[in-house]
C-alpha cells in the first residue's frame, strides 16, 4: 500500500501565560442584558510590549445541558492583563458556572500568521470581513482561531457570535453576528486571528 502526498499539520504556540478562570456576573448600567460574565486576569510578569499580546479564549458552562448561545470577547487588554467577558442569549441558572480557558503569547511561532482584523461599523445581522493572505500564503489549508477584542468597553450589546468561513491557502472570512437581533450599532471591534 502506497500513500502519496500525506501532510501532517501540527499547530503549536509558544505560550507566555495561560490559565482557567471562573467568571462572575457583571451588573452595569451600560449593559442591556443581565447575562454578562466578566473576570479580570493579570499577566505575571507583565508583557514587555502591549502591541504583541494576543489572547485566545474558549469557554463553557457546567451543569445541565443548555441550548442558549454563549459568546466571549476580550476588553481592557494591556501589558498587565485583560478582562475576559462572556454573554449568553438566555439566563444561566444559579447552579451553573461560566469559565474561560485562555492563553497569551507575544510572538507568532514559525509557520503561523497572526493579525488583527478591523470590523467595520454594522447595525444588525451579520458582518463579514475578508482576510487576504495571498502575499504570505500557506501550502496547505490552515487552521484559524479567532477572538473578538472590544476597544469600546462596557458595551454588552456588542456581544457577537464569531466564526470563520471560506478558509483557503490564500485567505479566509471572519464573520460576526450580533447575539441579539437589533441590539444596537456595533463599532470598534477588532478580531485577533491566529
């Protein structure tokens, strides 16, 4: 038996810091929803340069099965730390915990590309932006990880479901859909991609 053109792809990240955190419900007059959970996380030691920090989040809820959407984003990121935020489309029962796993790195490892995509202002529904990698390109279709970064803070109505489509060796699309329809004007959102 002969196998031709077999590719093994390994994603690795030189992680500076990582952790798991339980989030607490945040009550704020600025949020239009009560289903926002936030925790402040610190980098120890701090990063030397804020411009090179990237944070990736993954999140889950414990307890009974759920069917509501859950989205996460980062706010107030600087060399000393950041806030991890999660919003749900429906209420979370008191018996549930919302947790995030995070990692932060300051340099993209070899054979990876990382960047920051600006999402233009949009008012409702879905907004997609194309990331062009034709100059750098990949030999095989890459894996893409994304995390939203809200540059305007305390705006829970900017919570959005995020996904990646049309991934190819020369680019991909990042799409966001507001968590709740007609939630407001969405602006000043960036997406960290790896």
